[in-house]
């Protein structure tokens, strides 16, 4: 299940997409260049966070999906790759 998708941009204007997934009870991230679907994979470790060593891989006690998403967004605001906007991931097929 996709938790969130953020479009990021570094100080040089390079666009990146960060996806977060919940898979088998584990939080996983993937990142690629561009805001489209054809970007090259990039290591998530290339994000240099100011106040944390890496992106969180666990939720806080009783933290909701929205609270977790906001917490990651706030961490990224002080990183080398700043969030520009969040892509809505609530897709339902009828």
C-alpha cells in the first residue's frame, strides 16, 4: 500500500519523486529522478536530513497515516531535497 508520494526539488532545480510504501508491515521508500514515471532510480540515502540520520522506518505510538506523512514532510523541509507538493494517493476503483 502506498503511504505517500512527494515531489521534491533540490537547490539546483533537479526534480525527484519520493514514494513511501507499507509492505508486509514494513515502511519502505523508493526515489527516482523526475516527477514523471520514467525517472532513473536514486538512492534514498542521497537525501541529507538536517535533524535525522535517515527517513523514519517506524511510526510513533498511535500515529495516523496523515501524521506520519506530515512528520516526514517536515523532516524533508530541512533537507537537500525539499518537498514541493504531495501527490494524492487515494485511488479507488469502482
